[in-house]
DNA sequence: AGATTGACTGCAT
DNA sequence: CATGCAGCCAATC
C-alpha cells in the first residue's frame, strides 16, 4: 500500500495555500476523500509532505478540536499567512488551491 | 470473511 | 448556518 500518489499531490500545494481532501482525491484520481485523510494520518513525522495544508471541504481543520494536532496545524498555516476567521475557518475562495 | 471505524463529501432537512 | 444520513475505500480487529 503506497500513498505516494496522494503525498505527491499534497506536495504540490503551494506555500500559503490550502487544499481539501476531496480536491486531492480528485487530483490523484484513484482515491476517495477518506483515503486521503487516512494517508495523512499514516504520514511519518519527519516527512516533507505539507500535510497541514489539507483541510476539509468546509474550510476547517479536520482534526479533533482542542487536540494537539489541530493546534499544530493551525499554527503552521498561520505562519504561512493563511488567515482564520473567528470560527477557525479558512476562506477557500481566497486561500483554496487549485484556485477556482 | 464480516463488522467497525476514520484527518470526508454532498444533499436533504 | 447546523444536523442528519447515506455513500465511499482502505485498514484493523
């Protein structure tokens, strides 16, 4: 089982932008959103895959609220210039990738 | 081999 | 805008 294709697609998300599980799934063409999420969870710690740029279709971080991972992801995105609204959501029309 | 679960999504209510 | 529900595929038990 190799998530290489999924990871390769995630690597193409430019800095300061975010993409969704569904978009990545469409991009690789051989996975459904759930599998993309599964691939993210299976990611080794020191990988160069920008996993934090992947959020759900509603523009929100999909990790459990208050969890360690959730906070880390939000911080990484903010460091790249991605802005969150008061509800902790990203405007996909502005930061989503691919655009449109 | 069958049941359960998960970093999901889209449509209906 | 929030909930509920079915469909989805792979990993785990």
